[in-house]
C-alpha cells in the first residue's frame, strides 16, 4: 500500500493543504520510481507561476528506471492535478531532470496536490541514496541529523532555516543480539548507523553535557529509516536592552550569533537563535545554549520600519552599545552555565526612504513570481548588511513597496522566487539619501 501524504484541510471557504515530502527511505518502497527528463508539458515559461499553473500533463524521457516501468520504456506520460494556489507548486520544469514517483490510477500515471518529484541537481543526495538502494549497495541503516532542539521533529526544519546548531561528535548507538552498533555525527550533525537487519530498535544519542531521550525506531528489512535527534543542555544567557535614556525596552529582539559556524547559506540571517525582552523583568533569556563562542546583538536584522514590531534603530552588540568591531565574545564552555547581566544599549534611530519596485515582462504583464531583494551595504566595516526580500502578492501586480534605511548604499536585485534562471542580471544601485526610489525592471523571458 502506498504511503499516504499528510493532507490537512483548513477552514472554509479557503481550501488548502499541508504537504510533507517523503524521505528517501519511504520513496524507495513506492511501486514506481524513475529518473526522467521533461521533454514536453510541465512548466515551460518563466511567465508561468508553478503555484497557479493549469498545466495538466508532463512527458518524461526515461533516464534511469528503478522500479515500476517495463524494461526498455523510453518515455512516460504523467497526468498532473494542479491545485491553483493550494498544497504545492508544480515542480516539473521543461528541460530539467527529476526523480519521479507517480501514483497510478486507472492504468495512468498521475501526480498532484502534494507533488513528490525533486530536481536531480538540487536533491543530488536523495538521488544518490536511491541509486545505492536499487543497486544493492545501501546497507540497512538509520540515518539523520543531530542538533539542539526541544523536539526531534523540529530538527530538520530548524537546520534548514538556520535557526539551530548541529552537533558533531554525538554517539548514536543501539544493541541487537548482545552486540552494540554505533556511529558518530559529523561536523554538520549528520550520522548513519549501520544495522544488522530490519526490526524495531531502541536508539540513543549521547554527548555530555547534552541530553536526549532514547527513541524507538522501526526499520524495514533491507531498507532504512530516517530519524533526527534533538538534544538539550542546561545553559542560559540573559540580559536587558536599554534605550538612550536608560529605560529598559520591552519587545526588543536580541540575536545570538555563532562564531564557530557560519550561517548555512550566504543570504541567511546571521543569528541562529533569537529572543525578546519581556515583562515583568524586561529581560531576554536564551535557553538551551550549546557550548561555543557567540556574539549578542540587539535588533539583529537591522533597522526596520512599517510594522508595529519593527525597531528603527541601528544594531548594537554586547557589551552596552558596542559595534561589531568592539563586541565582546560570549563563551559557553560547559554545561550548567547561566550568564546574567548581558546588557546592551539600543543604537541610534535611523531615517528611512521609500522604495517602490515594479517587475514586468515586455508586453506589460506583471511578473508575479519575481523575488525583489534589497541589500543595504554595511554602514561600518565589519557590520552586517541590511537585507530585505519579498515576492509581490498576486493582488500587487508585480509591485513591491517598502521602507529602507536612508544611511546606506542600496542594491536592488530581481530573481525568480522558484530559483529559475532569468538568463540575465537585473540589478540597480543607489547612494544614501532620503529621496524616494522608483525602479522598474523589464524581464525578458
């Protein structure tokens, strides 16, 4: 029986769903799975929005046949069931190659709602594991990631978002037939624990001073299972943020920057955890802080304006109102560390200028999948850049408006929200100033 996808209906009149991407260990148990290149149908133009496309068909040229297709099959036609803004976007782009695991209904292959296809380049690791499995080289195992998290189910999401710290050197172990089996997590928290065969295992994750509950994991015979481990540690960092008059601020955001590990992506936020000052103490507290070296920064994403929760002040660092160059490193060397009085002073108020960006095609049609990025270059050497990104709502017709700091050089850039190649660079730059910026980009399909 096929593994069912998570499908959650939400309140009427809007109908939507929440999709879960199957793990490789689930994919390899499906009745049909192959690698194919899209030669017809699918998303063929940058004008087409994969979330709202009404494409109903895709034809694949078979590159690798793992299971479910007759020997010698050259092409496969798959009927698509687009959901027009709900569930998931159509993932199949003309000319690209995908790992495909379609359903079969009434003698026809179908895919839709929660699409499971994945690009062989962006999901290269998944594709390699599928190849190993079908070639018989993939030993029975449980594998996954280890990171700081209150719940193991959150590990993958938090690591993807750059909002936790992976743990290296964690011993993952289990017993079977009086024999111990173990593996150690690598520098990015990944592990693979070989097992003697299928069955139910009690698996532990150990690395002092971190703690984690044992997990019961079921592994199919000659297969694998994916399981992440979330670990915790009894360490905290607490303090306050003062304004220029010496009054404590409520609702001020503070970021924790890991000096031992850079963000997972160049455009990720610099912090891996953040907290807010709260009443009645008007203080912030970071809990579950792993061993490491850190910086504390007030207003970590830089000055913002426009929303009630925005703070129009420059970022500052611990201690007091330090700059990045004069910030003091906060060290956590063991478990049981509880640092208090880690106070900061908010930076200077920043003036803003309005920015309006319009993105369209040559015929005037708005590009509704445009992602507009604005980077404010650091005001001082060593400071963090100010980054804003947004894809216009469909009702905004390809236009994005936002306030940006007036004291920074600004760089605007247009990309496709789905990562498709625009085949040209669409950028512009502006000197500091209060004048409103109005910029139009014409994207050539």
